[in-house]
C-alpha cells in the first residue's frame, strides 16, 4: 500500500463531509480544490506551502465542504430527489442520451478512483441512473402525462450534469480512460460528455 499523504487525508475529510449530504465529487477535483486553498493561504500569509498546510486541519476542510454545499444548492443536497417537484420536461429520447452519458461518466470516474472508493462511485451513479429510470418508467406508462416526455426535478438533472461534466474534465485533463477506450478517443469522449452536460444545464435553465 502506498503511504497516505497529507493531501490524501484532507481529500478524505472533504469527500466524507460532502457524502454526508448525499453529494459526490471525484478525488482529483477535490485534491485540486484543497491544493488551491493551500496556495491561496501561502500567498496571503507569505509562507511556504508546507507551512500553509498547518492552517488547513480537518475541520477547516470540512468547513470548505459545507460552503460547497451552498454552491450546490440547485442540486438540493440531502433531499430525496424522487419526491421533490418535477418541473422540467425532458423528451424521452434525450433521457436515453443522459443515461448513456452517465454510464460513460461512471466508467471514467471508476478508472480514476482507488479501489476502496469504487463502491461509493458506483452507489452515487447507480442512484442517479435508478432515479432517471424510475421517472422515465412512470412517464412511459402514462402516469406522468405525455408519454413523449417525462417531467424531472431540476435538481436531479443538475446533479447529473455535474457528474457528467466532472468526467469530461477528467478525460480532458489526462485522467485514466476506461478499459477499452483508446488514447486516440480521449478528445472525442471528453467533448461528447461535455456536450451532454451542457445540454442538461441548458434545459434546466430554460424550462
């Protein structure tokens, strides 16, 4: 087992605090956020990065996570997203695109997470896919009105967009690719995921 670093420990604290409210973030992005904070403290106090780390204990990192939850307010952290109002109409054909994009995004995330965190990744993405599937099934059976569309909670779509967008960022920034995806396809995969994430954001802001 490789020796756990200071950054590993702080990433764990950040992710645990987010997970307590049902939120998920990839380790690479979490590490970038903490490293940025270290550099900001170092610049402000005119000290070295190792010295600045002393000011970022676990409670400070958890406070970072709590502030991030306010930024994710549109995703309604901690809410049961199957029970909140469904106000965004989504054509069922686009639901299929979302499901496929989430499946691809999950594979990208899994390729970049340590083995002991894979269960959490699968659970987060699995819950999202399950929610999309349940709402779509209700619409297709006529329980939600026009069977050509399904009404979705904007928070669910926003969270799906973030998951897909984060995976696009991992692919674009040189992260590990899923087994079977050639390096030559990296740019195409990142662009496709980004396009799907942007499409989701668009429909939640124009509905």
